[in-house]
C-alpha cells in the first residue's frame, strides 16, 4: 500500500476545519490542521504535505500571500476554500497559482471530488511537457508531429489555437483564469486581452468539441476561466 496522502488544512473557522478534517481522516488521508498562515507555513515545512486546502481570509495574513510565497519554490496542489462574495480574491488566488477552488458552503462529496482531481495531478508525476502524445476519448494529440486528430481524422489548428490546446492539456483538471491564459499565450506584455481568449477558445471548441451544447473537453468556469476535463 502506498503512503497515505497528507493534506494540510489552513482555515481559521474551527467548525469548518474540524468538519473537513474528520471527513478526510475517515477517508484515510493524513491530516494537519492550522488556523493561521504562520502555523500553516510551519506545518508545510515540517510535514511536507501533498496537498493544501486553503482559506483566503486568515487572521494573520491573507491566504493569497501564502500562495505567492509557496509558488516561489513549490508546485504543491493548492485548493482554495473561498467564502461567498470573495469572487475577486478567488480569481486572484487562481492567477497566483492556486489549482482549484471550492466555495462555501459546499458538500463534502464535492470537496472529495476536487481532492481526487488534485491527486491525479500528483500521481501524473512526469511533467506534461515530457509526454509525446495525449489521448482522451476521440481526441488525439501528437506533440512531436504537432498533429491533432478527431476520431482519427487530422484537423487544422492555428498556432494560437494549438498553443492554447497544449496549455489546457498540460493543466488538465486545473482551473485556468483568463489572465493566466493571456500571460501564457501572449506573454506578460499583453495585459488584459481576455476577449481574445474567448474568441480563440470558441474557435478551438468548434474544432475539437463534437457537441456544442455539452462540452467534452473544455469546461467554462463562469466568471473565472476554463478547465480542461481530466477524464
Ligand atoms: Ca477565514
């Protein structure tokens, strides 16, 4: 049996953190709980968790600062647990490198599902850039040949659409904000051209999605950005 997955909860609401901790322990996760940013960072360095559940409003520091600090040296999956009305903070958290978010109040089943997605990100191990091919349902991408196939038929993508597809695949399961996509595709110079993201995304979808009413690959996170299906 593999080592149990270690989850660090950084949340100052004791009721919520207890509730999450108990449920996670029942599901056989090893859990560490902290109620402040300082303690959370301490537990991070002393216990090397595999995943962090992070509340944004903490008594001693903004959760965003934790994300920025951790992203200087760690790629640990960070799942933000945000309160209602924290839309901007939530987007900023994702921009800063959080993997995903869940809004309070949430069902434990929903949180568990998000954690399982993050776990797959852990077990994927090798960096997506080292993959030479990607297969999912009727979509096949050959990175070396720069070839995209739908049901075995090659389709043509523009260079930007192809870059967008690679970015989505490399981050599958993770929510990518509009700003993040702009930065990755056009570089830091091009500031807030999120409108073109929508246009390119629509074109890409038209080419790779069979059902425009029910997307198989590129999911919209309303008001936030996009997420590529991880299954
Ligand atoms: Ca809080």
